[in-house]
C-alpha cells in the first residue's frame, strides 16, 4: 500500500507538471514541489485509496452476493448478513482501548441519486441542486462525530484528538446515501408523506492508533426512519431519523467496547 501510494503521488506530480508545461511552455516553479503541495497531493491520493477500499467491500452488498472470507489486509470475516459484514484481525481485542479518536466522516450519495430524484420531480423549484447535495453531505458528516462522541462518552470512553496505545482510531464513511424527501431551497412549504426517510450504508475501519494497525472493518446498510408506517418527511424528520440511525451505530460500538471491558 505504501509503495502504491508513493507511485501514485509521483505520477500525480509528474502529470500536473506536464499539464503546466503544455499550457505555459514552462516547467512548474520549484515551490510547486514544496512540502505543502506534496502534502495536498498525498491527501488526495490517500482519500482515493480509501474510497477504492470502501467500494471494493461494498460491491457484494450492492450485488446481493456473499462477502469474501477475508480482506486484502488479512482481516477475517466474523459475521455477515444481507445488511453487511464484520471483519476482524486475528487476536484483535477492544479491551486495550478506553479512548477513541474519530476521523472526519466521508459521505457519498448513491450513484445517480440526484439525477434520478430530479427526473421524477415535476416541480422544477423542488429539484435538488449541487449545492443541496453538498449541504446534505455536510450535515450527515457533522452528525457522525456528534452522535458517536455523545454515546461513547456516556459509556465512559473519552473522545480525543491524539493517539496512543489506549486510543482506538475510527475512520468512518457513509456511502449509498439516499434521501426520500430532501430539503431544498425552494420557496414555500410543502408536506411529503414517506415510508422511510432514506437509506445509507456505514463503512468503518478501526485501527490501533499507536501502530496504525487495522483491527476491524464494519459495513452495515440501513433504511432510515423505516417504521412500517407512513410519516411526514422533510428537514426536521430527516435530521431526527438520520441522527437516530447514526446513534444506533454508535451504541453498537459502545456495546462491543463494554463487552471487551467486562462491563
């Protein structure tokens, strides 16, 4: 993985330099290769590699197939259902951790969700814009650390910014996001009755923060606000139900930590 990252970073630097030369007739100035620019490129590459891993593990879930018995990192399949799977490293335990560090949550909508939603929406003023999409993603991303911090601290686990041998590192992503009645900037007030508020899939990697060793991967697809009865959709309902689903994921992690600590 390190070798692949280095190769991609080198290729990205070369490609950007080449494009600059073709457009200006000059090679990139030396400051292009300073630490700041290289760090930015490294972050983009790292994010791309993470997304590739997310999509690779999500493929069986989308296709309705069984998950593989192990991941490319050597984690073993411990549990699977039609909703997701749990992979764990050999001899992994959560008993070593009483603190948790939560990285920024990556959020991605289901493929073509915006296009499909707008195709079925007759009212042009209520169609979802790119700005609406980014705003929804931002709200979901912000809800993740808020819900997890609240639930974990309730169980006595500190949420920290640093690393250490007693710190569990969480790297979350929410993918295949759909919203049945999204909030838009359209004028007026309207009511929509929905069977559910939407759906989303959690992909979460757990690491030993001191050694950067991956100890588990979790994937879980959930319908949001699916009570079996129709209810009002919209901004307030969406916020409440999406927060509730994320809180339930947080509770599951807290429960596993409690079990590991004999609580």
